[in-house]
């Protein structure tokens, strides 16, 4: 494992070196060097310039993820548990996801305004489908032998759901959650592209208008770090839940 981490770090250093080398042959307007981008990033971080923008984007991501997760998991459980409901609603859910979210973003800004609400709605809508799909799949594909055992033990439908289907489906549900957390960041930034005066997406648009490519790269690095932190947090939650409800049950 340590060897893999060492190789990964070495690859990162090589990529930085290639980036620095390539930047010498291009204009800073096209490809600023990391020796320019990282000092700018550090300077703006220590001065607090990014604080309000990071807070705004993080708020939109977490708000959208919370709402999207709540509705996605709830609808996934209902559609997985109640067969006729799943058959009735599936075409409408698929149709809602077939519409590009970028096309809907201007409408949400028109309906909910240029503030946080429209970005949260866009983010929630993007997070909704992967969680619904993973939850519905987990509920529908619960081990049949275990379900029969619960029937023999005269467990109610609610008890079977809470003590068997959801715990056993956690790996599949969390895989959908990992996808959702990455898409949540995309949704927030897309919403800020359409209309916002604060947030990392809005800062990218502003840096584009000012032809400040180093600032744009600095913001992209911030978005990457934020996405990795959120993904890591989801992984930590997944490990904790699986240890408590899944692996423990296998003993």
C-alpha cells in the first residue's frame, strides 16, 4: 500500500513537471505555469479572498445533496418496495433525467432567483436520480433466502425493510451516493455559471471576463480539492455504516 502511495505521489510530481515544461512554450493566457498558479492560490487563500466563494459553493453542494438524497432515497425505497408504484413512476423519472440540466438551469434561476435557492434546486435534481436508482436496485435485489427467513420469523414488511433490505443494500446505495456527491459539485458550479455573483463557478466566469487564466486555474484546483474532500467524506461515512450494519451482520 505504501508503495502504491509513493508511485501515486511520483506520478503527481511528474505531471506537475510536464505542466511546468509545457507552460514555457505557451502564453500565460493559455496555460499558466504551476509556479504561477500555486503561489496565487496560496496568496488568495491566506488573504481570505476565496473564503466567501468557497462557503457559498459548499453551502449549495451540501444543501442540494441533502435534499436530493432525502427525496432520492425515499422514492427509491417506495419504488423498490411497491412494485406497481415503481412501474407507474419510472417513465416520468427517466423523462425528467433525459432533459439536460444545463437547459433547465435558466428556468430555475428565473423561478427561484439568482440566490442560493436556484443552485440548491439544480444540485438536488442532479443528485436525485443516482440515489433513486441505486436505492431502488438495492431494495429489489435483496437476498431471497434471507427474505424467506424473515417471513418464517413473521417479521412485518416494515421490519424486513429496516432490518434486512436497507442494511444489506447499503453498499449499492452508497455507490449511488458517491456518484451523487461528485455530481452535486457539478450542479452547483453549473448553476453559478448561469447566474450568480458569488461562488467558485461565478469566480470562474469573472476570471474569464478579466482574462485572468491563473486565477481560473487556481479556482479549478480549489474545486478539485473540494470534490476530493467531499468524496473522501462519503467514503468515510460508507466505511462506518458498513462496519456497523453490513460486515457485522456477516459474522
